[in-house]
């Protein structure tokens, strides 16, 4: 959402100057550099969860919609969400069909009937699917050793096919999902939601709607995913539609709830020091995002401290908390002396193709 809002913010109050680059040129130059930063994050920093590549690629589709009214941007966002929901249910229907064919084949097998090649294929396909859902030590153990003990070169070679496949897969399958939030973010920004322009009662209303509906949906979703993991076949047999459909509503509602809560805390001035610290982190969001890749890959991978898979689940939160605390402090100190974070400065200089002033 904030990425969509940021794209509108970038284009506002900019005019094409005679003989100079147009607003569109600046916009697309900015996003092309973001795509390259995403590739750097995935292939050099070796961060498998990179999002910059997708944001850069999909952000290019937002430019023609920059002058749309906010209500239409939100409608377009919801339309994108409906496509995700349709594709999710279509995949579920195919899965149900596979399960039905498997059940029929197993029933015939139990009755000692001779199975047709199609029935044998149905049993083999479903059995392979269930096998893939369980831990595989032949994959897990070598993967674990490489991540814990491997040099940078070994881990780089290990991640190349994963990152290449992942970025291709998610760009195709996750595009509508990401565009949904980007368009809604554009619309909410133009409505004044993200710029503190709405009434307090409006933020309270969206907090109650976001959490009041979103949390029960989230509980149902997580509970169903647990059941899905434990008894996959029985889950498919019992459900006409996938609980994955709830994921989009959960995320949309909870995100609006979170944002409303932050806006209300900001307005209340209860913790101005925290709001200022978060403001500093937000002003350096790009730097902090890439910094998390640098810190965590070095902490977990073999060419650093090699702590991959050595922490218990709750201990991972100590790492999260430590990184957050460091970035809250670091961002505040850095912005006392400089106008931008280091990666923000680099991105800005590349966008305008001119060295930007750095020191305050």
C-alpha cells in the first residue's frame, strides 16, 4: 500500500520541463533502478525473500493510472483482488478433481479391481503430491550444510536456481495480489488516509472494522492452514472452497487496521519519541530494507556466523528485536547529519542522473 502511495507522492507536483526529462522518464528510470536493486538483493546479498524486483516491475503499470480518482483506484485494486481469488479457487477446483480421481482409484483398488492406466496415474500423482508436503531429508540435510558451513561461492551457486525460479514464479502468480495493494494504497493516499487528513472518528471506524473483522478471519485462516498441513487429504475432501480465499481479506483488513492504529497513536501524541524514531526508520526505509538483508544473511549463512537452523522458533524474535532496535537508533543518528539514507541517496542520484546533496 505504501509503495503505491509513494508512487503517487513521487509524481505529485512534478512537471516536465522543456528540453529536460519528462515526469514519465524520471518515474520509469526510478523503477528500472529499483529492479536492478532487487536483483542485487537476491543475487549478490543472497536474500531469497526480495520484493524490490516485483515492486519495480509491477510499479511500471501504475503510471497510466496516476490521474484517476481515488475511488476508481480502490475499485481497480479490488478488481485485481478478485482475479487473485478467482485463480485461487480455480487451482482449488483442479486439486479437488485430482483428489476425487485418487479416491475413486483407491476404492477400486480396495475392491481388487484391475486399475486402468488413468487410475494408476491418479494414485501416483496424489501420492507424489503428499510426499512433497513432508520433510525430505535428502534435500534438507545438504541444504542445511551448505547454509550453515558453505562459503559465499557455494551459497551463491545454491541460491541461483531458487532465486531465479522464485522471482519468475511470483511475478506471474503474485502480480494481481501485489497490484491490488498498490492500487488501494494509491487510492487511500489520495483520500488523505496516509497523510493524516481524515477525522479521528474515521480512523477509529477503520481500526474497528480492520481488526474486528480481520482478526477472526485471520484466526480461521491460520487454523485451517494448520489442519491443511496435518491432514491434507481429509482437508481437501471436506472443503468446497479453499481457506486461501480468506488470505486476501485478512491481509487487506489487518493492514488497514494496523495503519489506522499507527495514525491514532501519532495523533494522540502519547509516545512522540517513538513516532519520531519510526519516522526516521521510514525515511530510510530503502536502506533499512537492504540492511536487513546484509545483517541477516551474514548472521545466518556460513560465510558469516552460520546460525541457520540453530535457533529455536522463539529465539528468532530476539534477532528481530535486535535488528529493529539497532535500526531505530542508527536511523535517528544518521539523519542528524545527512538528508537521506545511503541507499536512498544512491537511488535518488541515479534517478535524476545527478549527484544529490547528502549532508545537512
